[in-house]
C-alpha cells in the first residue's frame, strides 16, 4: 500500500522530511478494524513526533486524525461492518493514518457524522477527544455545569472544538483568547461568548469576568501560570495540553489545581476504560448530526501525497493556523 512516512527529524523544508513509500498492508488483530483512509488532519503532535525521529532507516507513519471506510472487522470488534464510515484519533504507539489503510482498535473508533464528508470529519477526532477528556475526566463538567471557562488558544484546533463542545454540552460561559482579528472572528463563530486579548491576558480577562473564572483550558501555558493564579477563582482548575511551564506554586494560595491532559494516555497505557474514547466520538457525531457543532476544517489539501503532507506540517509549524488543515483523497 501507499503510505507517507517520516524517517528522520528533518526540517519540513526538506523533501526528505516526509516521503511517499510502499509498505505492507497492516495486520489487524481480533479487536481491530482495518480501515481504508479517506482523509486525515495534521496536529502539533504529528510535528513533534516527526522532528523527534532518530532512526533514519525505519519509516514511521504518522497521522492521528482520520476518517474512512471499514474494510475488515476483527473477530472481537462488534458494532461495525465493512462499508461503515468511521472516524478515529488512533494510538500513538501504532502506525498512523497517513497511509491507504490503517488497523485501529475498534474501541477508539466511532461511526462518523452521517451528514459530513470525510474531509469534514477528519478535522475533529483528536481535538474533540482532548476537549471531552478535559471536561469530563479532569474538570468534572456535565450539562448542569455553570460558571465561566477561559479557553486559552481559542482559534486553534483544540480551542475550536472545546468552545463548541462547552456550549453544546454544558451551561458554561466561554471566554476565548485571540490576538488577531481573524482568530477572534473564528473563535466567535465557534460560539465563544466573549473574546479576550492574549497579549494583555490578565487585564482582558478581568474586564470580561471581574469575578474571576471557574475553569481554565490552556493550550499555551508557559509564562501564564501567574496570570491563571490571578484570574482563577478559589478552587478553580486548570487543564493544560502542553508542557514546559514554570513553577505552579502561585496556584496554591487559591487551592487551584493543575491537570495535564494527554489524549493518547488511555491507548498508550492500555486503560481498562479505553472504550470511553469511542463513546465520546459517538456523542460528538450525534451532536454534529443535530447541527450543534460544525467541522473545524479550515484549510483543505486535495491529494494524498508527501508534498501535500509536508505543506500541511509547514502550516501547523507556522503557529498561525486557524482551525485545522486536512489532507484528503
């Protein structure tokens, strides 16, 4: 089968950073679905894994957001049949979706929204799972939850999904950060109740929420811990999806807590509740079919080639992406 692989941690300007290759068809076990991949989107994790490659003789197939068609079903993978249209984020410990076919554990797969195209669907699995795990597993939010959520990184992939899911599944007021007019417009389209300027974050949040915020969802944490301590209410919680941040002691005086969200944790460590991810994706599909959330695909590249995948990585690395970039057949 055709695949797009990374061999070494080369800069994306290099034609060898991601290359077209021919690989054997993946083996699928009894718990797996064999899926024909129709579209993928690129996330910061793709870039991180690519640049960390240190084994130039061993191809690594990336791709942690996919939508496609079930080709074969393992003996212990109920609920699916050949021909089903599905979406998934995958397992970082296995080969990814940047290939004609991928073997995926059925527990982290769901039927994609019936009203969406493959390209529309591929934009959302990783980011919606990240958002729902942050909301449910870390913040304990449910439809009765009220208060204020500060979404730091409102126009990014995770922010775009989180804003929509917060509005669709909770009673929260959502503040979203942005620094450019285009980013602010996008976050507003996603459903943010107010936009705050990330360049003057503390002052902007205080103006929008003088009483403080109850929850902080952070995609850009380094340098902001002190700000979060200043604007968070006592016993509020911070969920971060990045790392490399400073001492968190400033959070202590308000008994604030810091949670680290990593969407791949369940699959990577064989969690007993791995199937929660499939359930979350099924819930998101239902919300999409009801028109309560929309795709976050904002840039589409047609043609499943290494050249297009390099371009998608370049756009993600630029740190100016709004929404998601999708590569589709």
